[in-house]
């Protein structure tokens, strides 16, 4: 069976194992399809299909490369010590880090110098939102990302970095 991203379950399993076995990465428990549907219903938005696949098959958020790359999931880390969760949800990130972000943008990544968000007003492919990059030193400028899906973005932005290190 192939998913919307074109990947098979085996592809996702191999990717998850590769990410999990690198000590620089922290993956979080996946979200069930039912939990994800409830989250989307509560928020009034359907997340991009390839991002949904990532959340349900690989990790509901992640800290990669010793936390230098953070992917947000649908909930905060339940095992957080202290007031700041190890893993922040999309909602917590929006409230604490990206309060000025327009409501039509859904943050999914913080890379330290820039963040990426889904632009819910624009579609690039079936069930995929456009992706924008926002530099922290110039937050009023939104740069369109050429990738057509979250998984394309993940492959070219995260995995390309992963293989270089």
C-alpha cells in the first residue's frame, strides 16, 4: 500500500528507525488517526496529508540534531519536567513563540534562525498547503518554499541536512 506521499509503510518504518537510532534525535509517540481527527475538528482545519502521515506513522513532533530542528506535533510532551515541555505542540508554539503569526499560518518547524508554516489559504497539491519560511530577523517577510508537500520539505530540508552531518 502506498500513502498519499508515495511512500509505503516500509519506507516510513525505515525512516523512523533511522531517526530513532541517531542519539541526536528525540521522537515522540505517534498520534492515532482518531486523536488527529479530533484535534483537526477542534481546530477547524485539516492538516496536510503528508504531515498527517508523519504524525501518525513516525512521530507526533520531534527534536532533531540535538534540538536544533524542532517539529511541532498536536500535543505537548506529557513527560515534561518543569514548566516548559520538552516537546511543544503547534498550539503552544503559536502562543509562546509565534504570537504575531497570522491565524491562517500553522507553524510546524523552528530551525533556530527561521521557522516554517503551512499557509492554509493556499494549496499546492491535493490535500497539501503551501509552505512559507519566516526568518526570525525579518518576521514580516514570508518566503514561499518551493516544496509541494510537507514530505518534500522534510526530504529536502531535514534529510538533506541529516545526510550531510
